[in-house]
C-alpha cells in the first residue's frame, strides 16, 4: 500500500536506522499500550478525575482493569494519584509533565485515525 507523505513532514526513508531507535520506540509504545491507557490519558488532559468518574466515563472497562491500568500509568510516571485526607476518602488522578509532553503525539494519532482509521479492522465482540 502506498501512503502519501505530507509535504511538511520529515521523510525517514533515507535516514540510517539505529537499533537504539527501535528500543526507544518499543519503550514508548510499552508505556502507552493498554486497551484503556490512551482513553485515561485523554480524560486527564481535560482535568483531574476520581476513580468513579473514570469508570463511568470510559465505557466497557471493568473496575479491576481500570485499577490495573492506573497503577501501571502511575508506576511509569504518566499519572499522579493524590489521596486527600477527607471523610470519605477522596483520591484523584491527574497528568504529569510526561503526560503533557505526550499531548502532541496523541493529537497526531487522532488526526491519523480520522484520515486512515476507516481502513482499520472493526473490533470483534468478545466471545462468551
């Protein structure tokens, strides 16, 4: 498939490919890979959220999976978890400087999806 390259974008075709570049790409993809991670980050760009808000807003995610994804994002420095000394306890999740730095890449993925995402295979429902 021949995909046209935007005139204002750098062309990597003639550049040397280094193994460390692959390692950096793999590391970046590992940090944001996960069915719900990009949705979580997208919501946190707008404001801090409590766990229940995230659970209600992201359709289809289970409580267990959301907890797991948030813990991974926190461990990787992409999300902060703040516990407020209140009764009842309040916990909020927010973005970090690393998350803010990812914003252009996430916007680029959204624009790419608008242009080319229609060619993607539709998600198949899980078998019960």
